[in-house]
C-alpha cells in the first residue's frame, strides 16, 4: 500500500477534526452536556465517513470546503450512534478505542442526551451551512435522515439486536449491515458526488460501490475480531465467538469470510470503474480498508 | 369556558392523529421498531403543540394543510422526548397516561431506538413535505433543530436533571422550563405564523407570547401535581413534593405559584394583543390551558 493513501487519510482526519472543533461551539449549551458531546466527538475516531465523502467529492469537484459541514454533520450522527450503542441496555460496553465509553465517564442519562443532542445538531448544521443552496440542503437532509433513521441505521440496530439471539443466514446478515453501517457509508459517498455535481448515472454506480464497501468494512471487522491485534484495535478480540453472534466467520468460517470479502472487493472495484473514479482516492481507500489491521 | 374551544381542540387532535397515521408508514421499517414508534405516537397525547401550530397558522393564513406535516414532525419530536425521558436512567417512569411506558411495554434498547427513529424521521418528513418550498423547509428545519437540540429541549433536560439534586431559584427554574418545554412551544407558534407569512414584527410578539405560555403550562403542571385529580391526569399526584424537586409551589408556595401564573397570563395576553391575534384561537387556548385540570 502506498504511503500516499495513508497521508491522505491522515490529512482528512486533521481536516475533519478542525471543522468539527469550529462547528461545535459550546455557547448557550449547558456545560455538562457540552462536555459529554465533545468527549465522544473527539475520542479518536477513524473518521472513515468524512474521509470517504472528501474522496468522493474530489473525484468530481474542485471546491472541497463545500462538503466540510455535511461531513461534520455525518460524523456527529455516527458518534451519537456509538454513544447509544454502547449503553447498558444495548451493547453494554465500558470501553471504546481504549477510553471509557460516554455513559461510564459521565452517566447514562447524560449519554442518552448527548446522543440526542448530536443527532439533532447535525441537521441544524446542514440547514445553516452557507456553502450550500437551499435545494442542496434539502436534498442532503432528506438523504441523511433516510440513511440514519428507521429505514436506515436505526432499523439496522434493531435487526442487529434481533440477530444476537436468532441465527441469521448470509442474506439476512448482509441486510443488517446494509442498514446499520452501509446506509451512512452510502450517504457519505453519494452526497460527496452529488455536491460535486456528478451525473445521476455516476451516482448510481457509486451507490453500488458504497454498498460493497460497507460490507467489506463489516467482514473485515469480523475477521479482525478473530485474527486482529487487540493493541492496534484498541479493544479485546474474540467477543463475537463468545456470544454466538451472527458474523461472517461464524457463518462461513474464517477462510469463507476472506473469500467473501474478495468477491465484494472485485464488485466494488468494477462499480468504481463504471463511475469513472478508478484514478480517485476512492479506489485506494477500497484496498486500504479491505486490508486494514485496526 | 366556551364549548367552542373544546371543540377546536378535539378537532385539532383528530386532524393530527389522521396526519400522523398517513405519515408514519411501516414500509421498510423493521416490524418491532415500527410497533414501538407507533405505540408511543398513538398513546393518547394531548397534541398541545400541533394544536397551537394550527391556531397560530389560522390567525394569519387560509390554507391550513400547509402546516400539517410540520405539526406531525413536531409531535414526533415531542413523543421521542417523552420516550427517552421515561427511561430508567432518566425519570424511570412505568406509566404514562395510564399506559405502560415504551421501555416497559417493549424493552429499554427498543425504547432508545424508537426515540432515535422518531427524532430522525421528523426531519425527513419536513425535508420531503411537498406543501413547502425549499426555502421554507430550510427555515423550519433550522428552527426545529435549534428548539429541540442542545440549546433547546435537550439542554433543558440536562438542567432539569441537575435541578433534581440542586435547589434552583425562580430565575433558574424559568430557564429550565424555557428550554425544556418553552422552545418547542415557541417553535409551534412561530412556525405556524411564519408559514402563514405573518410579519417579522408579529412573529416577535408571538415569540414573547409563546415563552409565557410555556411557563404557564409548566406552573399549571406543578399546581396539578398538588391539587389535581389523579383520575383525570392519568398519573399519580404528589411526586414532586416527595422527591424535593424544584417546582413553582416548592419555591413560592401554592398561592405564590398561582399568582405567578396570573402574571404570566397577563403578559401573554398583552403580547397576543400586540400580535393582533386577540380574536384568534390562540387567545382561547391561553385561558383554556391556564385553567386546565388534566
């Protein structure tokens, strides 16, 4: 893997951190709530979704700061979903990325409200973005709400919880991931291209690319839970096997999971060629994320 | 009190129930999540906020179905806030309006996600409302996100929780209620008038009216917790006194609370006269809600 893509990722991370810091102004927000929101927002996330949005925009457009606030809003939604996911009633996690989870550092009520606040704030940020026309804002808000709501991410969370007690087949497992992580990844890529004024046909191919990329991300997560280095991952491994969760390796075996991933990579690659983005950072990110060890 | 206002309220309730039913389509939403969302959405709420929005619109405009979807979105946000508020980590309530709370009927994880889903869905509804121009949608989304986010309702929830363990003075108590309930009530009234193309000056007076109306609603809640009929209220009374909460009667005595309410009513009335809405249903609603026994 070239150093170039690692540098691109690192620069993207720094950019989105800076944008988020400018965006999330504590003025008129009760102090404790603000602390809880920013605790999780700056807890060392991979910033995958904003970086994908940047790469998608740059494949077709030339004014990257047009997408900054949309990317920040998206990262806030991702962060809220992690805070709620970690709650005792959900995954009951004490640590995330080596830090105490929000409800462990603060308390459950504050964590619930910090999540609610980040979700709500994300729509305000887009509605107030002076880089976008009102037509663009409405399109983006519609897409983001759809991707993160009951037909998207939140729907996926429910199915994921159901999948913990029922065993799923490959098709059902793909459906869970398509909603739970795929929809927001698709939003990142589609909204980047939309704001760069890519054609409908191009966006159609990117949608297909994004769906496979989401699945690749998930299968790699599952593989890392077996073969990964807890140090690099910042979390213990082996938890999926322990709790009999529906995962790719539990369903297909570890080799079957790797073969499945390679099929997804091939299909994602093809879709990207059709979207005429084969020389973009999206292609590098595809291979980088499919091989990631963290 | 005239029967007329009671009929207006009843018709408004029926209208918003019908709009909500049309709005919340279970297609592509996981079944269990959909059941949980609709369980709380149709649990017999007073529909105060939509009714205020209707009255505010009708004081200045003639095409009431223009506000229906905005009113539905607002009611969804109110409903999500009740679901999260009732959670064990928050108020830990088992019943609301005589029915099991969402997390008691379903489970905590589902209740958290149903709240998240309703919140997210509300922005999608506005962004997709074919009765509004894109300029109107952006204004409405901006106002609604602001009113319900960390500088609004969610901020008020945090302050309310803090107020349960610290005693607040009158000014601090007003601040909690201004954020926790006042901001959404203000949104209802302001957005109704905005969509009816009322002038900026009028909206300014309505904002003042709405702030007092929110406080009136709260002080009456506090009074009913002492003097109300549990049967009519659908919940036990006396809980505020038990847990030493900061309330108007705990702060001012029951007579002081009633005097305070009368002052608010007078100021709200004046603001409504300035907004040239003295012959509107808003005026009737002011007196109706300040005397309500449920």
